[in-house]
C-alpha cells in the first residue's frame, strides 16, 4: 500500500520508536510518548498502530529471547524501515511548511 | 496471587488476539514487576487490574471483536466506524423517538407499567430476603427455630430445652430469649399509648451492643422475680409521651395496669428483637408462663450455623423425656421472620411480573418490527454502502434502549411512590429491618430490566431486518415489508404474547382466588350483632383475683341494659386457632390424630353466639370450674375426620402434651358444635376441639347487644372498669370487623394479581390489534385486488378473523401448557395455593378469545372498506 500521510498516533509511534534508539518495544515506546508529550495514549491504540504500520511496510520487528521478568515471554522490538523514514521526512516537511511564519512559536516567560 | 491479579490476567488473555497475546502480556508483566518493586505488590496489582480492564474497553472501542478470532485484522482508522453507542447514534435515536410520538409513547407506557411493578416487587424481595440486622455483630445473630418434624408446625421453646441449651452448648457465645406482647402505656391524663413490647433476657439485650440514650440497660438483678419491675422505652415514645425529660428515667410509669420503674431509653433506631419500642427484663428459668418463648443467640468466634445446629440438636435429643419429633434449625436472625412461605410466594409473584414485562416487550418488539420493516429499503441501502450488520443491529438496539431507558426512569419514580406506600402499610406489623425502598441496588435492577426489555424488543426485529440476500432486499425495498419472514416473526411475537398472557392470567386468577378466599366464611352468626373486645389482665394480678373474672364478669355484662348475652373466649371465630396434637380413645384403640385446632372458650361463649349443639350438649358455666370433670366439645369437621361412627359423645381425648408436662388427663367429649372456621383462608373447615378455659391473662368478650354500637361499647367498658380498674379493654368492635385489616391487605393483593392478568390481556390485545392494523395497511393493494376481483366484505372480514384465530389457537395452546407447568411447580412450594381447575383455563381462554376477536374487528372492518381503485393507484 502506498501510504501518503500519517495520522496523529501513527506519527507519535514512529517518532517514539526512533526515540528509543534500538530499545523500542511496547513499554518503552508508550513511555517515550508519555514523557515527551505528556499525553496518555491508550495501550491498545499503540499496539494496534504498531501492527498496522508493520502491515503497511513502514516498520519491521523481531523477537528477543524469552525473558524471566516477562514470565518467559519474548519482547517484540520494532524498527523504522526506509519507507517509514521517508514518510516521516515528508510529514515533517509538510508540517514545517504549514507552521512556518505563523508566529505561533512557544513563548518562554 | 491476589484475586485482582488473577482476574486481570484472565481478562488480558480473553481480550487479546492470539498473535498479540505474548507480546502485550509480556509487556504488562514487565511493567507490573517494575511497579511492584517500586510501589509494592498491592499498588502494582491495582494498576494491572485497571490496565487490563482499560485494554478490554480500548480493544472493544477500536471495533476489534473480543471473542473468537485468532489474529488481528486491523480496520483502517475511520471516523465513520464509531463505537455503536456513539453520540450520533444516541442523537438519532432521540430524534426518531420524537418523530414518532405515538409509537414512542405506547412503547414507553407498556414498558414502564410492567417495569414499575417488577421494580416494586424486587424492592420488597430485597428488603425482606436480603435484610440485615443493623447491629455491630448483626451477621452473627441467629434464631433457633423448633419444628415438629411430623406436622411441620413451629413450636415455642420450652424451659427445659432452653435450660439444657444454656448449660450444654458452646457453639453460641450468647443464648438468649424473648417473647413479644402488646402493652399499653397509661398517661396521667387518662390517655394511653399502645406499645410494641418484648420481654427479653438481660444477656440478650446487652449482646446487641445497644447504648442507651439516657439511663442504663438491664442488669441481672432486674430479672430476679423479687426485683422491683423495671422497663426500657424507645426514644420515640420518650420524646412523644414524656417530653424527652431526662428526669423521667428513674421515675415510675404505668403499663397495662402495673407499675414499672423506667431505667433507660434506647435509641430511636433500635427495635430489637423485632419492632419493639418497650422492653421488660425476664428470666425464662424463673418465669411462670412460657407461652411464646423465642430463643436466639450469637455465634461464638469460629463457630458457624451448621455446627451450632448439630450441637443444639444433640442436646435436644439427649434430654430425658425428649420429644423425638422436635428438630432445631439455626437460622440467620432476619431470615426466621421472612419465612419460606414468603420467599416462595415472592418467587411466584416475580415470575409473573417478569412474564408481564416479557409480554410488554414483545408488544414493543412488534411495533419495532413494523418500524424496521418500513425502513427496510433504507437498511438495505446502508448495508450496500458498507455498514456492517452489527452496526445496524446496534443502532436499532440503541433506538429501543432510549425508549426502555425512558420507561425505566418513569418506572423508578412511580415504583418509589408505591414502595413508600408499602412501607407505611407494613410499618406496624413488619420487623424494623424490613424497609423496602428504591436504593441503588434497586435502580441497578431497573437498569437491568431496561436492558433485558431492550434485548427482547429489538434484537429479533433488528436481526430479521438485516438478514437475507442484499440484492433481493434492494430490489424489493419497502415491498419487503410484506415478505414471509417479517410475517413469521410478527406471528411468533404475537404467539409468545398470547401464550404468556394466557398463562399469566390463569395463574394470577388462581392466586387471586386463593387470596380472596381469605374472606370471612359465613358461619351462620350475625356478626354485626356481636360486640367483641380484648381484655388484658395485668401480669401482677394473682390467681385469686383472676379466677372470679371468668365467673363473674359474664353475669355483670349481661346485667347491662344493652347487652343481652355475653361470653368470654380466648379464640374468636374467623381467627386462626392454635394447634395441638391429640389422642382419641375410641374404646377399641387409642388413635393419634395429627395436630388440630384448639380453641379455649370461656363461660357463656356459645350462648352469646346463639349456638345450639349438633349432638350432645355445649359447654356450661360449671364446666369452667377448677373441680369440674374435664370435658370438651368438638366440631363437625372433627367428627367427619376422626369418628367413623358419627357419634363422638362419650369418647375421650387428651392432648399429647409437651416434654415438660405430665401427660394431661383424658377429657370426655360431651357434644358437637357446628364449624366456626378455625382456620380462615384455608379451603373447607378444619377439625377443632373446644376446651373450657379456666384461667387466663387475656380474653375476648363476645356480647350480643341491642341498640347503637357506641352505646353498647360504652356500657361494656364501664362494666369492666367497675369490675376491676386494672383490666385493660382494647379493640372494641363488632365481630365482622375482626381481622378486617389483614383481609383488606390480602384482598388488595388479590385484586392486584387480577389486575396483573388483565394488564397482560390488554397488552396482548393491543399487540394483536397493532400487528393486524399494520398487516392490513401493508396489504392494502392486495386487498384492493381481491375486492376488485369480486371478494365481498364478509370474505375479507372472514380472512382477517381467521388469521387472528389461527394465531390465537397456537398461542392459547402454549399458554395452557405454560399455566399447567406453573401449576405443577407451585404445588411443590411451601405455600398454600389453590390448584388450577379446568374451569379456570376455560374461562381464561374464553376471555382471551373474546378480547382477540374484539381487537381484530376494527382492522377487519377497515380492510373490508378498502376502495379498490384507491388501493390499486397507491404505490
């Protein structure tokens, strides 16, 4: 599928994966979004978005070894693939173009 | 592992697709572990529980089905795929309800009436069956019920049994007793106030943890026979009658002719043991009379009711001369006062009320079916545009839910009024802890009813309207409304309504007949010409003062100008008489008879009622003397049941006796009196024995009088007061008014049940009318064609009525089967319910048939008046 735009949660999830720098799985991605934006994203929404982006070819994933602290279950680590990176860059360009010269920069008191 | 954690993992495993389960469950376990180390496992468990429930809700809101899928197929994010219960759906549902005011009002009315009754019934059930004692350790309070295993009659606890339990038991931390009685507080200005009094053991009252508002509780010394009489009053009486004067504590008050020292005042909300407002101390082991003794206790720590029951039963059986027929049950305290009969009766009533709700919901379902059928074209187009079946079904569900929610809101408000009225009605007689009200639990029940009614009314029409080949549905459009599928579902709904209505009406009629049977049976006495009154002798009155009352008072009453004949008794006609077991010496054998009614007439009783003997003689004044030979009179029902020869005069009988008594002497049967209804409400007359009373603390006067009742009543009071001013006279009324309140209540319930059945019939008739009217309207073109081809009015009408009769026949058949099944089930319950007779079913079927034919008349006439030209022109 040729995806041309990213939804709000999709954007946050992709950026969250990049923030986690190789340690990106459900827990850390959700935490990164919460810590950077202060938004409480729903757990199910994050996982469903990860699945969808993977099905759309924007993400890849691999399973770790089973871990005792997870009851013997493996982690699923995510990474952004090239099509995902391209879409991210296009999205950033588009937003910057829309935001520029509007005088809406964050005020620092 | 805590329960929360277990539940949380179960939810997680249930809601997640298989291919995501390991990943997400692993992440949750990892987070849980981190939180447990940082905040403790309780906090972590609480977080996990919330996270699991949140996950389930989120998965559902993302329209990901929670059941039966192995992998996640994620739908693209789309605003149009909103959760079914979105604001838009609700707005559309409200708008539709307002656009169709007649359908909405009809549906809301039908549902709210049936829901209102079900809610009121449930609040009674909730108040009675799930009531708790409002005491600090209320759940440990138990009631000890003695039952005769053969006759299944309850027996009062006796002194030897109570003593044996007190000395030998360990499963109960406290073993106590009480007996309730009426008493009258006499004020100085001649006014009096009725008290709901109880004699209670000292340990029984202190085990409740009650703290007096003023003064103190009883001490052990207060219960000594030689102690100065003391009492406690409730705060309400203290405020109302004694002006809330703290100095009243320590002063004396007059109660029922005796003088007591008021030692304390108990809080207004304290009414233990039942619904008391006055308490007197007593010690059963030092009391003269043990009538009406009721034992209760508090479970010892670590003990339970089962263990207590086993222990008390073994103590009972180990007693010397114990009655092996007796069995003890250890019941939760509040349960002992509701009775198995009440639970069974309320179960029957609740089933009837649910059936009524089902009839109402089926009615609404028919209306919704008609509405969705009219929208079938729209529904087909929406399906073609991609709307999943589930979302259309959900939308119809929401449309009906709006109506049901409105009905539930109205029902809760009206039920609140009904329940408030019931609360006032039963306040005097019911235990204090029974306070029916519409509380959050009852409101939750109302919400559940709304959901159930919505499901019944919406799912079948919704599923029907979204079924079938889409092409055909698009091509047929509104023509689909006349399709066979819609007709079959409509028929099924009408069958169901008729079946339930027939069953409901039959059962309600039989139950109502049973309750209405609690009318006073005409026993051939001119009840309006007999004045009655209850006389209460003070407990302090000794035997020397009491004995002459029975002898002299009758003569003094008959000397009054307006009183022709007078008598005394301990049991009035048309009032339930107690039961005892007897042996009959029929010369060849001594025969044990099951427990039968026993009445204790005093001097002049039979004469005052103008009764003559059927055989032998009736009791004479001399039969009541202490030294008189022991004699009895029996009634006709006794002769029919136990004297095959038909002549009981000369036979002997004696009471089987109680474990603490020597076997009573044989008494000779000297005569037979006609049946005087010793067990009002039960069909037929029951065997009874009349034993002359010699000495009692309470009597009823029966006085045949002339002239105005008020004058005769005044004379009666005057004679009694002149005989002994300590005797309390109450409830002066004519014999026909005795038991009037309870009969009125029962009559009201019986009338209510009959109204229930009538309501069911009315709803069914409305349903038949609605579906016929709809059918005629939809088949207008077809009818027009028939008329154009030569069919006359009679033919059209016959066709409509035949259609109705067919539906009726099937529905009535099922209804009769349901009614008979119900009859079999109620026969197994511990309540006396008349059995269904063939004539009951015939009457019900006839009523239903007549009503249905009436309901089909207007649509039939309308069909017959269809103008062919107009019908054929209409699209």
